[in-house]
């Protein structure tokens, strides 16, 4: 049941991301002064914002951007962090100890502050947000891959590969990295949700995507000033979209972990 719900939730998110702009009932950038700050109605199910733009249309148009930034950030951190951590854990020795201390020190630093600094240095843009989010996630994947590789380097199949004449680089590429894949998939799925929140938070602070581009963090920031005056819909619906997307990826990550790790599946069944 949990896995079915995860598939449904992530499937809905992917459909919204792929077909959202096509499903939008209005132009997400078109403003209409006569309809500004209109409450939810049949004409505008999610209401309109301070410029008369349809909130539902902007919400759907923002889905590809938010999901794309999250997937790019997580993909980049996995592609860079997993091989690096695996190589360090496989080699072992002093290099592993030194890098482990360096990564621990980096992970102890307030990561969102680090992301803010990276975006401020690179300039506010979609690429900067994705790079900053990937950078703050990098220590996690290095540590995870290093820990797993340090165990796998003593495994029987690795010793058999050495006896068969395979070099260290070939063993790392052909045996260690594929063996790490099941360990990385579930955390990466969960991390996609947090990456979306991180990107939205940067945009909320004005360090990410700039208006009038539809983006959920920007929409929450624009609507926050109208909440106290009773125009709650401007900030509520993009905030709700972020919440549901984070939950969807979290449930998907748990379901993948239960399928790939028998111990997790046994606990869930109990």
C-alpha cells in the first residue's frame, strides 16, 4: 500500500512537471488588473495574485522548474559524491581518515548558509541554485559511499576479482560502484524533496529565481505579505505544493528502501 501510494504521488508530481504548462488554464505571466487579488472561484480555482495572474496557472508552470532544479542538484551531488566517496573508502588508509575529517567539518557547517554564500558568489540564477544545492548535499553522499566502500573492499567478490587479475580501478568501476547503487537510490529520492525546499527557500529570500518567472518559493514570498489581509490563497497553494512534493519524495524513498533493503521491508511488515 505504501509503495502504491508513493508511485501515485510521485507520478502525479511528474505529470504536473511534464504537462503542467500545457494544463494551465491561463498564461502564467499574463496580468489582469480587474481580477487582481480575486478569491478562489470557478474562473480562478486558486484565485489570483496581486497582479491579477492566475495562481493555478503559475503553480503548474512552476512545477517543471522546481522539479528540474531538485533533480539536477541531487543528480550532480550523486554523480560527483558517490565515486569520490567510493574511491576514498576503497583506498582506505590515511587518505580516508583525512578526507573523513574534512567532510565531517564541512557537514557541521550550516549548510543553508553555505548555499546562500555560493548563490551570492555565483549570482542569482537557476544554475546557481542547482549548484549550491548540489554542493551542500555533496558531503552526505561522500560519507555514505565511503562507509559502504570501506566494507565492500574486503568482500569476497572483490578478492575474487583481484585473484582474477583485475586492477583496483577496474574493481572500483565494475564492482564497487554498481554494488553501491541500491544504497544510494532511496536516500537520493528522499533528498529530492529536501532539494526542492532548499531551492524554494533560496528563491524566497531573493537569492534564486527572480520574478516574474513562476517558481513556488517566489510565489510564497510574493503572497506572504497578503496573508494578514486575508488573501491567504496566494501563498497557501504554492506552499502546499512544496509540502506535498516533499512528502511524495519522502514516501517514495521509504518505499524504495523497503524494497531494496530486506531489513527495512521486514520491519515495515512487522
